[in-house]
C-alpha cells in the first residue's frame, strides 16, 4: 500500500467519523423532539445517550477493516493482547447491555438516594456504561452498570414515605405513661409527621438501668431526615422539662 492509498483511507475514516457524529446528533435531537413529552427526563436522557453512542460504535466497528484491523483478531483470543482485549470487550458489552436494562427497568433514577455495593449517596447521572453516585460527603463514585444491575440496590426514596425509630430511655423512678403521653403530644404537634401510618410509642424493654420506650414515626421521604432530627431534639427537651430523667448506664452496689 503506497502513501497515497494510506492518505485516502485515513481521509475516509475521518469523514466517516464526522458523518457518524452528525448522524448520531441528528438522531438524538429527533428522538428528544418526539419523546420529550412521553418519557421522564432521566429515562429520556439515558435513551438519547444509548442511541448516540451506539451509532458511533457501529460506525467505528465498520471502518476498522479499512485500517487493516481485523475484528476477528480483536475478539478472538490471540496471545496476551488478544485476551486482554477480549476480556475488555466482554466488560464493555456487559455494561452496555446492563445500561439498556436499567433504562427500561428503572431500579433507580437521577436524584434517588441509594446504597449499592457498599456505596451510599445520590444518583448524580446515569450513563450508557456506568452510573455516577455522589456520596453524602460530596465524593463522586463511578459504578459500572453491570455491577449496578447485578447487585442488591437499597433505594431510600422509591417509596413516598419512610419510617424512623428512636429508643428513649427513662429511669425506673419516673412515670413511663407520662413520658409516652409527652412524646405523643410532640409527634401530634409536628405537621410533617404522618397520621397514617399511625405513629407508635410503647415500652419495648426493661433495661439494666432504664425503661426503654420505642418511638416509630412515618414522614414524607423528602423531609424524612429533617423531621427525624427535629422531633428527636423536641422529645429530649420536653422529657427533661417535665422532670423525667434520661439516665446513663449505672449499677447499684450493696456492701455487707
């Protein structure tokens, strides 16, 4: 192959790539126009990304033979390099397919608070190959889509309401019924604490140095954390204001 033929092939490849980007962009815009009012934003974004990169990937695979690259040599194990490429290709295909399934099954969406593979935080973005999670301390973590799709996912906001629970300990010398009444009044005065499901306040256990009262309250998932923190502080102040002791662990020792 002479220099002229090489330059022609390189030019064809460059033009093919430019054409692929133009076509992919055109398809992306058309899909966005027709589906913007039919799909949720996060699902539409994922579909647009999948369509865009799929077109470019197809064109790249189509023009590789023009550069003398054998596709069979890439995907068939042929020495250490072939094995590495083969395993990498499997990972790419696995992530790509998992991204498609995530798009349609929608186990998570952008903005959800989730826990997956030991990582907890907000879903920042869902790409074709991976999903980005912003942890509660602001760190961005990229999780491959095959890991996300095959792992157990805890979605803290999939339900519209969520329950929280405290254990409020009082001394044996104090009136547990009075403490329960005070706690119920605090909960009833909080407008964001749900009446249904009904809050629960009851003596759960007689501990070594305290009577343990369990408090269970439901709140809308968007304000769950704020309500939980607010009620905990109000209960503490109300219990102490009524002269009820919140004891620390203690033992009574008798000497003969």
